C-alpha cells in the first residue's frame, strides 16, 4: 500500500492525479466528519469537495514527514470553521433530507431503531458548544488519539484530554436529559 | 474517595487511561455509591451509542464533481507547462456498447442481491429473521458481480484521463480472485502507463495477489523495467517485504547502473543487505 504521505508529496511535486487515490481512501470518512458537524448532507458533500480543492491549492504548504491525515483534518476543520461562521445549520435538516430518508426506508425495523438512537446522540452532540462537539467527533467518531488531535488543533495533549473529558461529561448530562432514560438503558 | 473526585475520573476510566491504583480506587467507590454507579453506567451507554453510529455513504455526485475539479485544476497547471504527448489509445469509446451491457448486467445483479437481502432479513411475523434466499444463490451472484466488476475495470483502464485510469484500477481493490484478463490489464498499466500514479495504483492492486507465483514473477520482472525512481523504490521495498531472493540480481543491476538516482541506490544497497 502506497502511503498517503508519498501520494501527497507527489501531488505537491505537481502530479495532481495522485490526489485521486487519496480521495478514494478518505472521502467517505471526511464526508461523515462534516456530516456530524453540520448535520446536512448536501453541505457535507460540498465541504468534502472544497476540502480536496483546498488540498490542491495549498499543496505547497504540506511538509514532508508530516502525517498526511492530521494535516488533512487541520485543513478540514479550518474549512468547517469558515463555513460555520457563515451559516449556522440546524441538525433537523439532516433528518429531513430526502436522500437520507430514502435510504432509511430500505432499512428493516431494527435498523429504524438504530436510526432513532443515532438521532438522539447526534441531537445531544449538537447541543454542545461547537468546540466540544468537534473534539468528540474527532476523538469518538474519527478515532484520533489525543496526540493526533493535539497536532490538528495545535493545543497540548494534556489540554485536549481535559477538554474531551469535560465534553463527555456535558454530553452525558444532555443525552440522558434528552432521552429521559436516566441510565436505565443498558 | 469522594463522589466529586470519582465522578471526575469516570471519563478517564472509560478510556482505560487511569493508573491502576487510581482505577482501583474509583472502582471501589463505584461499588459503594449508587449515584456514581448510575453515572458510570450512563457513560458506558454513551460509548456504546457512539460505536453504534454507522457511516453514511455520500452520493455519486461527490466523486463526479471531484474528478471534474481535478481536471480543471490540472488544465490550469498545464497552461504553465509544455504539453506531454498522450500515448494512451482512446479505445474507451469503441467499447461503449459493451460497457452499457456490463452496466445493465451489473444493475440487474445488484437489484437481485438487494431483493434477496430484503427477503432474507424481513421476517413475516416481524420477529426472528427468516432466510428465504439460499446462501449459494447470493454467493453465486457475488461471484458474477466480481467478474462483471473486473470486466468493467479492464475497459475503463484504457481511458485517456489518468485520474479515471486510477479510478478504474481502484475498482479492483476489493475483488477476491484475479482473472487472467485483469492480471494482464493491470500488468500493462504497471509497466507501460505513461503516468506514474497509475503505475503505482496498479502495483498496489497487484501486491494483494503477490502470493501467486505468476504475480510474484511479474512484479520481479517489473523491477528491471521501471525507470521512475519512486517505482524502483516501491518495488525494492516490496521485494524485501516478500523476502524475494531472486530480486538480488535486478537490484544489483540498479546499483551498478550509472544513471540510477542516488536515493534509489541507497535503497538498493539496503535491500541487498536485507535479502541476504
């Protein structure tokens, strides 16, 4: 498997086609990253597309030896921050999305239950302050280690850890208040 | 340990990042305090909720738009550079008819598989799932789909645009059996494509089948054919990984060749040491 870093160096050196395999490897995860932050499918597709465009335009800023994934997510969160400043999108739009609804229609009954569960978790996440929500998306959904999040956000590992724990605490309060199950669910 | 302290450690306990003594103290407190235990249970539920969320697939529009954007960016870049000749034959359109047939067959198969899946998962009474479709039918459909996918990839590999050829090569990433036709097509891309990234993608695909002797021999042979330093380095790495002793000859030749770039020579020397 050719590493992301070699492909990105190739892009940096002018072989723009090397971006195609990077797109194939990462676009689904990035789309989901944006989807969890914005709650809107169309916006997330646009942001994913813009991200790869930014990677091309700013390819000269990629430094050899730097982990590609961290660099890419740094660009991604800047992109999302710009978007967030311009629009504040509500989570409900995600659930009213036609494509998404069509997709869920195909699911069997147990799948529908899963969707309900997803809704309350994402709704609870949406009620967190943006920075805490982003931290939980990076650590819990994208699976980044605290060291990696520290590289992406440019904050110390210790600070990231404290903030993630605080965010989890707040999410717990919101989630169990939202679902009204008070921890009886197991 | 008091409730406030125990509560502040629960997120750490959840990700197993507490030191053993501290974790033991928290557990001990949880054993005695019902309120904190309830809080702890809630954390566990929350973690399970995170794990239960599945990825959503983006629409096909995303890939299409990406490829168009890439072409535009390339043409902007090319304006500043002299154009290279394109040696790839535009045979793609000659096969448009066949492509249409393959696509139609593929949708039928996908449709069949989808219906099969629905029938297999929705139970008449709504309780336990009842299997209506025989597994062998689904497996048969999958094998046929695999074959269709291979055929489609082979025809798409001859497209003019390098990014589309990379895409075609990457279609074969999840196939389980390498047909002789696909093998030949990937080998042609590996050794003859004028774009190094298509060659790299083909190498990536073929590497998955490197346990087959014919593929192994072809990769070995390719080492003497490649002139691009990146390809030479990737192949040397692969030979070392596979512990392919027969590669010592071609690697030695690279080392002895006056035109071989220094970074490749370094890698060659290192590789020879590892293949002893």
